[in-house]
C-alpha cells in the first residue's frame, strides 16, 4: 500500500470509541471512517434499496459506507476496539511505575473492584499526577496503533 496513515489519527479514533461503535481504515485512501455495529448488520442482512427507504441523506451516507465495508472487506481494516485496548491494564502498569511506594500501594488498592476508574482518576488528581497519566496513556495508545499498523503491513507517519 502506498497510502500512509497518521498514527495521531488512529490514536484519536481509538480514544473516541464507545459501545457498539466501530472504526475502520480505508487502506486505499488512508482515511478513517466509523459507524455503529447496527449499520454493518443492516448492510449484511438487507438489500440496499430496502434499507435506504425513508432515510435522511446523512443516514443514507452512513449505510452506503456500511455497504462498502461489507462489499469490499479487503479495502478496510478495523481499528483496535476498546475491548482490544485494555485500559485497565494500562492503569495497573501506570500504578506499578509510581516511584512513591505509599502512593503506588494506595493506587493499586483503589483500582480493584467496582468504581475503580473513578477512584483512580480522583486519586491521581489529588496526587497531582494526572498529566503523567494522560501522557503515559497516550504513549500506550500510540504503541497499540504502531503495532496495529505493522501487523497489517501499513505504512504510517508519526
């Protein structure tokens, strides 16, 4: 592939993902596109004319994209989903690298169980290390994006 994809764009898209939301890279253009899983299911199960009936123009555009993804699977690569990113493991690794042993132990205890993400964010804010977390997290996302590009034999720019 001669088109190059931006690692920054991949990271931004991975960071914005939510439930039932999928992002794909068009390997021909280097453009990242996204849609809901439901749109892909519609494209897999219904004829285009039936599915498009009564929709607004923007909805038709989304479904056209879904049909293109379904009809041309070699043209698109799905970006890592939030289920492949494992943000909890990132949090744990960040905590393990905290130099202050008391803060490290406290954070490792706080990230267990229900509400762990909220407690973690509150505590790093109290400790004044919130910026360090976001820098660490962004670097982890960047690594995932680079590994994904290399695994898919895609050229990329930083």
